């Protein structure tokens, strides 16, 4: 099998940068967490096509938080020669989002878009409902999507949205899920959509929707303890992560990358790996079992 992906997407979510960089929930430096997530990317040897941030970029929709998000992400995207794609979340503010991240006139209209990534069509859907935490797509948005999808893209379509179209079996989160999922399923039926990227949950989740793989990335700021006592909610300063998405011609691979500082148990250098791969298959097999 060919191990070279046609596209590589970096998929962080739920950065929740706060107003004036106040500690999130009194204990998390969201800016530092995002910076930590990005630190290794320019040196990882990845041929990155785009960085796709699936919502809740600002914790309170504060314009300064969006400015700081740009300051953290834009230099990394430039180093990687990658597109930077922003997705609205329920904590975001549409007017400030447009002004600070896109340099557009403020507007309360949904922030939907189509981005061409060298033949891979990325459709950005704004599932936010101003003033609420649940997600929804309006009739106009679904009609727009119906007009976008009939013409197949050369390498298919990936949708990026904040609220994942998934069951939410863990307590309160069920009240904040995506409503009207059956209507979205009708629009996606028979389309070239290959995958859906989402966030919102603050824990990693994987399933399918209308036969399409769905991945919700864990948050970079803090995560939800889904084994908290029944009926309770608990956010923890642990388990933060983002995803690397390899898009192949016949499948999509999601790899979760923890962003905590971890002690190394062993290390094989790039030079050692190159030397190993230069050996014949028989020599590699013998060395591996030595």
C-alpha cells in the first residue's frame, strides 16, 4: 500500500482562548496549551495541506482572543505552507470571528465556506446558534449545502463543523448536541462526502453518520472526564490532544497526538532509521529479532 497521503490536515479543536488571557476555569492557560500543541509541528517532517480548527476558538467570543489565536497559528501555518481554516463554535461570536479572523465586516450570518485543497473540497459549516450551546443548521444552510454537493470534487469532500452529528451518551452533553441530524443526513445521502471533522465534546470520539466516518478531536485546553460519577460533570487539566488527518485516495486516517510533556522511554534517531531502511528486507528482519 502507498503510505504517501494525498493531503495531511492538522485538526485541533476547542482552544478556548480567554479574555485578557485569564486562566480558563481558574486553572488552565489556554494560550500556552495551544502553543504546546503547535511546537513540534514545523519540525515533524509533515507535508501539511491545512490546519483546520473546529470551533470554540475563543471562550467568550472576545476579539482579543481571536487576535492571539492568529498570532499563534498563522506563523506555524506559514512555516508549513498550509492553509489555515477557522470553524465557528458555540462559544464563538460571529461578528468578532469575521472581523478578527477573516478581516471582514461584522455580521451575524452563519460563517459557512468552501475551501479547495488541491482537489479535496473542505466544506465549513457553522453549526452555532447564537446565545445557545446546542448546534443546528438552518433551512438556508441546508439548502446551500444541497447546492454545493451535487458536483463531485476531484478528490471528494470533507466537512468541518463544531457540533459532531453523533450520539452524546454522557450526561449534560446530550443537551448541547447537534439538533435536526436527520435533515443533514438527507442532504448528505449519495454525496461525495468522505469524512466529517468536529470538536465540541472535549474528548476524542469516532463513529459514523449517514455512512460517513466522523471524528471529534479532543480539546487543546482541557478535557471532559467521561467516567465522572453518574449525573455529574468534570473538566480536567489532562488528556489534551489534537489530530493529524492523512487523506489517502481510498481512506482517511486519524491519529491523535497528546500534547502533554512526556518523558522519553526510548528514541531511534532519523539517521538510525535511514540506515535501517537501507538494509535488505532479510537484514532488517534479522536485526529486528536480534
